[in-house]
C-alpha cells in the first residue's frame, strides 16, 4: 500500500515534475539519444551518450504517466510497431539541446537537434504531456508543425492534434500546490513500475509458454497423485506371497488351513484348486511389486520434471526475451518458427571484483559448468532440488562471495531458505542427462533467510 500512497500523493504533481526537470537539466542536456527500446504501447526507454549508468524511462500510461532516469543495466528487445518506428525515425541519434517544464503544466518540452538523411541539421520539438487520462507524446518540426503524435484528435475536438497542424498547449488548469517529493522516492516508484512493466511485457509475449509450464506442472501433480493411489493399492498385496506359500504349505492340513484363512480374512476361489489359489496370490504379488517399481520410477521422473519447470518459472524473472524464446524452443518446439535459436545464455553478477555466473535452464547449466567454468572455479547448487548451476570465477573466493552465490542458488529456485552445496570444479563430474552434475565431495552452506541486497544485485544481472 505504500507504493500506491506515494503515487497518489506526489507522483503526478507539478512539484514532482519540477524535481524531475532539475535532474534532467543537470544530466541529459547535451546528450545524444543512442537507442530507444519500446516496452509496450505506452512505455519506452532511451539510452543516452553521457549517462552510462542510467536510462530515461518514459511512461505515458494514462493512469500514472511519468518520466525518470533509472539505473537499468539489462537490455530488452524493442517491440515493433508505429511507436517504435517513429521514435527511432525522429528521436534516435538526436542531441538534446534543452529540457523545460512548461510553467504550471505537467508537460516537458525537449528541443532536439538531428542530422537528416541529406546531412542537414534539423531541430525537432518533443512534447511529453504527463496528464492523467490524457497522456500524450507529440513531435513537431522547428515551426511547431506536428509530424507525429502518439494519440491524435480530430478537427472537431476542442484541441485538434493532427499532422501539419500547429501544436498548441492544452487549456490551462489550476494546479493545487503540493509538497515536492524527494527524487529518491520518485525513483523507487519508477523502478517498481519498470519492473512490473517488464514482467507484464514478458507475460503477454510469452503467455503460451507460461500457460504450458503451469498446465504441465498441474498435470504432473495429478499424475503423481494417481501413481500414489496405485502404490497404496499395490502395497495391500505385498503379503500375497506369504498367503500363497502358506496355502501350499497347509494344503494337506485342513484344520490349520481353515484357521489361517479365517485369521487373515482370505476367501479362496472355489473354481480353482489350492495350488491355483496359491498361484493367483503369487501373480497378484508380482503384479503389485512391478506396479510399485514402475510407479516409483514414474513419480521420481515426474517430480524431477515438475521441479525443473518450477525452477524455470521462478528464474524467468531474470531472463530476457531471447532466453524465454530459447526456453519455448526447448519445451514447445512445434509452437515456434523453424528458425534456429541460440541456446540460453548464462547470467552474470559482479560482486567484490568477482564474477558470479548462473545458468538459466538445462542447456545453459551444461554449457556454463562444463565449457565456461575452469578447474579452479567454485561450483554451487541447491541441495536435493532442481535449480541453477552457479559458478564463482575465483580460485579463492571470500566468504561473502560464497554467501551471495549460495543465495542466488536459492532465489533462482524461488526459495528464501535452504541448503546449498559448494565444491571446487575439480570435484564436479558430468552426469548422463543434459545439465546433470555429480559432486564427488562438497560442503554445505545453510541459509536461513535470503537478503534483499542479494535480490537487488540479481535484478541488476546481465
């Protein structure tokens, strides 16, 4: 609820945009817009030439439009469409000459300079209107003639927005003075919004994949339940071999045979001889034993697949579109094009001048551990559970690096506590299955609670 409260109180206020304007004037004026990434129909990112650590997030969401510089190291493929095409056409490679908040308006005015295809220098004006329910983006030429808008309005409207018309400001409204929020609070809210926007983008784009994984996990759970019921029924006949042996042993002792049958609630089949009844018990025993053996194997396989799918689902938060496309190819090969997709790359976290690498699926784990890692590195894996292979690229890592790497193991398996195995790579041997690793010797790191600082570190991974 804290997030909603901050957003409602300060996030769209004129005073909030004054705080943002001050930072933009200090940091981005004079920068070139290197690249533009469109996240969805109303959110996009701009990477800037002289602001390496941060990207400019622009959200024209009608409910809470805003703009903010954010520390974003991850990259995401841009979505295609009209917005992407026009932003790249008019804004990419443009220099930002000035940024000004229109007085008493929640509208930021950018003056841009860009070299056209004929090597002529042209000025462009970008107006970002952060008005709730009426958020918009308008680009004009130097004479303020509109050349592109995110949302157009007809000539019959009170304020027409059409190409070749002169841009005009919306009708002024009286803004209630509000206390200016801190820049830090604005960035926290913007970071949260960005994270949810990326998650929404991934969920929408890869909805069939997530549906398949969740549906498969449910199907495996049902399969395990059925197999457990079959095992419970089979266990009832494990004593049938004893019954068969006793029938054979007592076939000439009517008195003891009758007592044995009565004590064990056994009713013989009158159509069969005593030997036939004994063989029937032996057959039931063999069938039950076979059922238990098969069911145990199938339950183990189902649990392994379910755990692996659960691991993929939890670690998908740290995958980009290319990673998820490769996962789709692995799990649903018939659902995507025949175009070859590279295997999932591994993730990288930098900590204490040491690189901590982690796999994202079976193929990624396999490549990371058995092709990328060297003999002097350290290997980590969550104990007794499907999860990521984590490699510390250091022959003598400090205890804090080991702790962070162990926490990453748990986070990627959607756990906050547990045991993690750690061993030098010299003690790791390749298993039979893809991504399977066998440890000849290892130590255990027991974690009672994953730290939020490690979660934040993982969110910045590339």
